[in-house]
């Protein structure tokens, strides 16, 4: 996959709000981009982990640590799937 380099200007106040150092800001922004795109259902969790620069397991832990659901299945869909599996023989 081809990559590009982006220069992003943010205020130092924002860094202190996120409690991230200047040196780690780029990595944290990549993680946040992965989370945001995953939450908007734009990309898979595997792709989001890749964007975040993490393996899938670590990214799932990162999501959980930040209160983000790993699955976007609704309770109604889960119930429907369980009922389907229970009737399947």
C-alpha cells in the first residue's frame, strides 16, 4: 500500500487536552482516525487497526479502553441470529 506524508497543524492546547506529547501526537492522531472511521462504519476493524498502526488485538483493546464497542451488531440482530441458530438443525 502506498503512503503519503501529511503535515497537520494543531494547537499546543489541543495536545494538552488529549494529554499527549508532541512526539506522540502523530501516532495518537492515527489511532483516533482509525477509531473514527471504524465508528462511522467506513472501514472494517482490521483496516482501522492498520490505520492506527496497531495489530488487531491491540486495537480492540484500545477501543475497549476508550469505551468503543468492538461489534456494531444491534440487540435486535443478535436476537434474530440466535433464534435462527436455535431453529437450525
